C-alpha cells in the first residue's frame, strides 16, 4: 500500500480501519482527504469528557473566542459549544473535512460555529484575534517522521516553529494556547520555550494507563521560573507501554515512549 492510501480493512465488529501502512502517511494531505471522505467521526487522544475539567479551568464561556486547529471530524467544537462557548472557529487543511463538518454542524443546528479551510502554518487571521487556540493531536502529526526525538529533523522543527509562531501571533495578550499531545515535556519544552515566545508553560496529564499531556501556554506571562524550568501541575505519570491500552490509532503518535524511563 502506498503512503496516503486510505485503508479499507474491516474488523470483526464491522469497524473500518483507517490506519495507514506507515506513520509518514499522516503527513500526506491526500491521505486525509480520502479518509475524511469515508470516515464520519473519530476522536484522537480521547474525547472531551476526559479533559473537560481541565478546559473548564481556563475558558470562560461568556467571553472567549476560540480557534481549533485541525478539527477533522472531531466533535470537540460541539462539546465546547454545549459548555456555553459560542465564539468558535475551526480550521482544517482538508476541504473535504471542512465541507462535511459544515454540513454536520448545520444539520445539528450549530449555525454559529465557523469552519474554514486553512493551514495552521499560515493562519488567515489578524494579529491577536483569539482568546484561546486549541489543538488536539494536530501538532503531533508533524512529528511522525521527525527522527530522533531528542534531535528532530530540521524540517520538522521548522514546521513546528512555524505553527507555534502563528499561534502566538493570533493569540491576544494573556490568551492561552492549549495543546493536547503525546509529546512528553522533555521533548516539547525546547520548542515551546523558544526565546521568541512570551508565554508561560504548564501541563497536566489525563488518561488511564498511558497518559496524555494537556499543555497550557499563556501569552505574555513568561517569567524567570519558566525560563529556568517550567511549572508542572501534576506529578510525572506512570507510563504503561502496552499498545492495546491506547486509543485505536493513538499509538502511531508515540514519540519513543521507551525513552521516558531514561
């Protein structure tokens, strides 16, 4: 099977398996177009119920403008709307994903949620447009072919930094970037704490067995504490390496988890 080809394997429970033959296929826009044309819904890195309590610690429903990066066919925006957050903009690089998301939201009566085709590396928004930017697994896609996690390939670093610069640019002062990721802090900190960013860095964990990381970066709040070592708001997780405890395809996004114990 070539990279980007959408699998059509059907499991014993009649669920179509969209897992590609190699992780690098996740970098191919054609793969996502083909997948979204067939797949109605999938949640990467757990659904909203697993981290709702963390979202609610930060987002004020009545006065928050939210940008979701790489919405795909997730129901995250719907869940945020149910929690009273009505100023929501979703983007995805796939026109097919955006078209299907628009139709789904209209069918359900979510007429206020905006969905646009856009590239997170070059966001089509003015400076300081949003109170919150959220991504769930979208940045992790950029790392699937990054090589050594301690020294990722320059092309990977360039793409991640382009994304982070755009997020930083469109965030309002005191705005928060929420990144939900498999990436452990010792791999993410060198990127999040690059000198061009003014945000503070904290993280929580959630999930059973294998923990997911919930990063919060508040623009304009960087301090000497963050420069010398970011604050963590939970204890280091006890990591379980059994693939079957992960959520379907999520294991494809692991970043050398065997390095965690070193």
